C-alpha cells in the first residue's frame, strides 16, 4: 500500500488523512502535505504528516 511507505509521500502531495479525533469514525480530511512526521520508512497505520493548514494525521489515500 503506497500510503504506508514514506518514500511515496513528499511535501506538496495531495492526500486524505484521518485525524486523531476522527479515528473511530474514519472521517477523512483532504489537504496538501507540508511535513512528514514519521521517520521510519513505513508504518502499518499510514505515514503521519502535517498538512499545509497545520492539521496532523495519518495518510489513508494519495490523491491524484
């Protein structure tokens, strides 16, 4: 899954993330990646990122 690998996500990529408070409902938030917060090359729940608007969450989908 590409959203679980750090190499597939670069700043400027449009993504759908799940915020910490939305994990139970799986509500997705779309935005553009500003910073990568996960240091490991992959993560089973998705790479943690900060969006351009400051929201932080784990990537669930990459948006073309």
